[in-house]
C-alpha cells in the first residue's frame, strides 16, 4: 500500500514541483514589476477568490471520494457537480455583496471577480474527480499548464503590466485550463433527481465542509487580516515569505490528496502511518533546515532589498513547514475516519483561535505576529491530531 501511495504522491508532487517552479517565476516577475503595494492588492484579490472557492466546495470533494463506487463514478460526480453549482451561486452572491459594501470594487474588477469564482469552482471540484481515479498526474499537468500561461501572459503584456492586467491574466489562465481539464462529459449524466436530492448531499457533506473551511481559514485568514489591518505593502512582503511555505509543502499536499481516498475506504495500519510520518519528518526537516539558514540569501536574491523584512518571517515559516510534513498524514487519517465529527469541534476551535490571535496581535506587532501565531496553532493542531490518532487506533484494536 505504501509503495502505491508514494508512487502516486511522487508523480503528483513531481508535477507540482515543476508547476511551482514556473508559477514561482511568475510570482517573482509580478512582485518585482508591481512593487509591494500593487502586488499586495493582487495577492489580496486572488486570496479572496480562493477563500470563496473553498467555501463553495462545501466538503463535496471529500463526500464524493468517500461515497463513490467504480460503476457509479459519473453518477456521483454529476450529483456533486449539481450541488456545487448551487453553492457557487450562493457563495458568489454573498461574497460580491460583502465586497461591494466593504471594498467598493469597481464594475470592471467586479466582473473579473465573477469569472474568477466560476472557473475556480470548476477547477477545484474537477481535481477530486481525478484524484479518486488515481490520475493525479492530470491534476499536476493542470498546475503546470496554468503556471506556463501566467508567465506567457506576463511577457506578452509586460510593457503595459498593471494590477488589472495581472488579475485578467489570472482569470484567462483559469478559463483556458478549465477548457481541457474539467471532465465535461459528466454533464451528460446529470438528471433531475440530482437536483431534487441536492439538499441531502449538502447535509451529508457538512462535516467535510466545516473541516475544509477551517483549513482554509487557518491558511488564508492571516493574509486577509494583514491586508485589512496592515495594508497591501505589508501583505506583499508577508506573501513573499509565505509563498515558500506554499511551494515547499508539495509532498504533504500530494500525500494528503492521495491518502484520503485510500483511508476513507479502510483505515491504514498504525505501522504504515508511523512509517509515513517518519519519512515525511525526515524530508520536511531537511527542507526546513535549508530554508531557515539560507532565508536571507533566498529573499534578497529572488525579490531584492524591498522585501528584506520577509527574511525573519521566512525563518519562522520554515519551522511551520516542518510541522506541516508531520501533520499531513495524521490529519488525513483522522479526517477520513469515523471520528471526523468528534474531531470537528477541535479543528474549529484551533482555527478560531488562530483567527482571533491574528486579529488581536497583527495590528500591534505586524506580520511577524502572523507567522508566530501560525507556528503556535500548528503545534496545537499537532497535539489534537495525536490525541485522535491514539483514540482511533485504540478503538480499532479493541
């Protein structure tokens, strides 16, 4: 089982490495060209898109992976897609109203935002279809293709590259990618009973929806709070360091995506889990070590002296990255088990604590507080995961 898991995870993470290298190049180009202020606005825009997309996913991908069978794959995905359309409409309406009231988006950015939400939703739910089929390489190709498009659009429009150009490029890349990536043939399997039973699926998926929401809030709330309380310049600087955390967490992400469909059907053995954790800790520790001690050279080389404040942030986030590697297999096994509903309140409390601490301390201590708070709540998350793992295997052996 471990050999197969690492094979799929290795293929996926390998393709993600290529995609992240290309997207990292686009990230550097955008950051250098736009400067901390406009780059911070760009990050704020796409962060909002990603947050609303995750809310709209409503745990449907995990519900699909938990319930799908080989001979009814298209039926279950058609059902998932119908519910996702409903959540897309609801979350988009609420989000756009809030954005209009609080941020005063102009008509042009408003329209771009709607397009971004629609195609991000299709791309997001489509990933679960391929992961369940053990075709994670297609998801990896999606990431590579989209990253290449962003770099290409930059060079095509570098002479007139503005904030608006950047977000238009982001949306066009999503549209083109969606055209070949999304399994459009599933539309032929949509039936009226998928519409009439949509509420049942939504109710069944709510534990995964809350878990996804807490995971997203945990990962993205700091960026939004920094953007609101500290401004776009601070967000631009913080994002340069945070980008390394995102890019280098490839293996734990790949492991999580490929492990969930397996452990959702049958809990993996305790020995297999501990082997996974040991391997993940060894790899994560090596990467974190390099990132910590070479943070100054990394930031100044890639982004320049304008982003020097990101050095200390990167050092803190390198420790967070190490904990990501350890937490990934633990959290996946717990969340795919029968203990998911009991685990849910703890995950929510940990995330709410993260958000509350960010709201309290970012206005006082700036972006350094956001990094320290993420480290603290990653440690508490590890303790929670360990508690439930012990509980899960104790129940399994009794």
